[in-house]
C-alpha cells in the first residue's frame, strides 16, 4: 500500500521522486490522495509538516540474453537552477560568468545571459554557492549561499516575505521593528509595481510577487 511522507524543510517533489527512483513527479501527483497538490500553480513546492502520499515502488526486472551486450537507458530527473542577478536599480548585472558549486561537486564556471544563470543541478542538491567575480571597474566579488528547496510557497506570509527579501525589498530586523519593516517592504514593492498602496499582502500583491519572482 502507498505510504506517506511528512515533509521536512528542504524537501521538494523532484527530490522525493529522485529518492524513490522515479523518472518524473507525475507518478506521485497522479495519486488521488495528492489531488490538492495538482491544483497548485507550483506543485513541486512543499511546506514542512505537509503529508504527501507515496506510490508503491517495485524494483525493475529485466530478462536479458547471455553472451550478448545490452545497453539500458535510465531516465533521470533534470531540475535546473535559475538565478537572475540585478542591481538595486533593477538593471541586469554586467557580469558575464559566475562560479557555481553544488554541495559535493567541484565548482563550475557558467556563462550569464543578460545577468541570468541557468544550469542543471542534481535533484538532491541541498545547497549551491554562486559567486560573481570582481569586475574590472572595481566591483568586488559577491557570493551567495542558496539553500535549495527551503523556499516556502508564496501563499504563506513567510514565503512572500522571503521573495521580497530576495528581490531587495525586505530586510530582517529586530522583532520590535518587524511590523513596520514588513509594511514598508510591501508598500515599496507596491509603489514600484504601480499597485494600490495597501501595505498588506493582498491577492494582487501576491500575484505580482509570484509573477516577478517566477514561482
């Protein structure tokens, strides 16, 4: 019978499918118990504490003739890391390459197209380090540590503010100043996007955050 998995921080559907040896996430999403996941705009994103029903997985068995050479093709999941680098003015950075290191793998130098990085990564990679080298104009090197699979869904306040932080609108402050900082971040974002200045995460604001962030 299918089992259940309690989602932990860092889990996402692609990672779970890879751990089960599945070629895609559709086998998990097709289960009736996971119907609520299919209704989400981004079903691969999971929140800690959620329960996901897992399919029964049986080992593949092959009958092959002896004395001959056989070639077997295994289809694996191919997730991608996508990052857009912009200045505080909203323009793409002028850097043309970045050094990327996924946990447990050697660093790779990847080209940027209009300030955007896109590259395949292992489905179970928990952390990526990305560094933009120093520029000839004197800009120092900048490094980010990206925890993969930890971003909460945009429907939650935590997820929405995480996106605003990554977009440069929100910064974490002392607890006594948090309410004011959050309202300020929302209003700054709303002003920049020509939205009504409500100072709250209303539907229009959440939709615009998701549109710009990409998920």
